[in-house]
C-alpha cells in the first residue's frame, strides 16, 4: 500500500517532467508559426505550425529524441482536444439555427458528396484507412478543426494527419484566390456566394477571406453557414467513435461504455457552445476566445509536425493530394448545382 501511494504521489511530477520539454518546444514553434501566420494570413498559423514543426524536427537535432516525444504526444492529442472545447465558446447556436435551416439541403448534399466521394475515389486511387477518412471530413466539414477532432477519436499516424492537413490547406488557398472572381463571373448575389463559400471552402479562416473579399454581406452569411457546417462534426465524430470503439473491443464485445462512444472533448465543445448561446460568454470575448483556440490548434499541429518524419510523407506519394483535389472540385460543383436546384443561386 505504501509503495502504491508513493507511486501515485510521484506520478504527476514524473509525468510533468516527461511532458514539459516536448510541450515547451511545441509552444515555441506555435509562437513562431503565429507570427508568420499574421504576415501571411491567407495561409494562417495552424498550417505554419505543422510545417515549421516538421522542418524543425527534420533539421534541428535538439528537436528530436525520445525525451521530447511525450510532450509532442500531449500537444498533438490533449492540447488538440482542449482547442476544440475552447473554440466552442465562440459558436452561437441561435444564429446558426436561424441561417442554417435554409442552407441545410446544400450543406447535407455537399457533405454526402464529400464522404461518398472519398469512399469511391479513395478505393480507385488506393488511398484507404485514416488518410482517406481525414481528407473526407476535412473537405466535407471544416478543414483543420474536423481533422483535429477526428484525429482525437481515431488516433491516426502523425503522417496521416500531416498529409491530410497539407492537402486541405493547399485547396484552401486555391479557393480563396479563385472563388471571388468565379462568383462575380457567374453573377452570384452575396447570399448565394456566402452559401457557396461556406459549404465548399474547407477552413473557417479561408471562408472568411473568400466571402469578405466578395463584398456585400457575403462575409457574414458565409461565416454563419460555415459555423452551421461545423456542427456536422458532432454526429460524424460520434459515429467514428462508435466504429473505433467496436474495432478495439475484444472477444466480440458489443456493449460499449458511453465514454468510448461520446468523447469527453465533444461534450465540452457542446457545453461551451451552449454557454455562448445563452449569453454566459459575452460576445466581446469571442475574438479573444478564437485567438486562444487558434493558438491551441497551432500548438497541437506543431507537436504533430515535430513528431513527423518527412520520409513518411514522401512514402504516401501524390495520391492523397489527388484525392483531396478531386473531392474539393466535386464539393464546389455540387454546392453550385444544389443551389440551382433549390433556387438559392
């Protein structure tokens, strides 16, 4: 009993000693990525986090080694989950419902195209498993946030996460550059363009960049559509959690504890979003909360990048990038087609 108690008392201190060095390196990389991200907002801090982390891990010997691995793992998982909870505090469920009902047919249609297309195209291209899943949810729902939340449930290899993020952000940049001129060429009104950007551009920052560049109230409309689309993450993550838990169950076990089906961080996300909706979290705090949430995501992705070995990504080849590009084109085209069918174009 005395030995057990001693281990319990020493445990937290031992854990902190193991985690602190790697976590500190991830935070330093995230700070650098945030600075660079402010200079190049089109790309944003999160993608610089994973890129700078991967470069630091490859080029700086001091950033490698087993003594840092535990901290990188905490950044890539625990900090990642915390970021999702924090970002929920900036989400107004009331505003999302008001705008989201009208955009629901287009939203559900594009999500179906993304998930179904990932299954079919992934088989044709030979991109299967976690990479296929991460690219699908990143394209169909909300880019880096969807990849982060999904990664917290299915626990993919770091290389799969990095490749999915690289694919998603590549087409984010393309969308920000191409969507506004295409929208003007098609003569789209601001609401139609906001709906297109909100359903066909992957990451929130890129939706903001594209829709506000279009003019009118496309920016506000596009952001609210994007927030509604983000809520699609909840049922997707729950389904993935159930499938992952069933695969890991032994002896044909069917009954699963709710903690393995509904991740705690997802409940936290719903709780903070509800607090924001009822006014417990003031609107004046939303900008600061978004900044904190983005920094936490950047730290998490820095940890993933630091754990990554570039040889792992090279081994994946160009097929995941091709899958992401084809999915993005399919979602963008289906969004326009569904708007034409529903009379919102």
